[in-house]
């Protein structure tokens, strides 16, 4: 019984590690990304890089919320397209 309790505790701890990032952590991560691309902080190119990252994140969020086909709700099975059928 105590083994199950330990397992549940470990799983709960791991799940808590998947928590959403704070705005400060997200900004720091975005800044590291832009610096990694070679942009220098304080430049308009750096600001544009941050803006594009944010716009992409918002687009991804909208797509997942409103059912864009890319974020489907089912399980797909890839069989190949046009194999032997001339599609």
C-alpha cells in the first residue's frame, strides 16, 4: 500500500512541474531565444523578434481553442497518400 502512495506522490510532483510558466519566465525564455538568433537587446530587430514569438504563441493558442484542423481532437492513422491510387 505504501508503494502506491509513493507512486501517486511522485506522479503528483511530476505533474506540478508541468505548471504554466509565469510571464517573467516566459519573457526570459523568449529573450534567450532572440539572443540565440543573434539579435541584440535594445534594438528594433530584437523587439520584432519578441513580438513575432508572442504573435506565434497567440496564433497557436487560438488554433488549439477554436479547433484548427492541425490541432484535431481525434487519433489519426497515417497510411500514405496516393500509394497505388493516383490520388
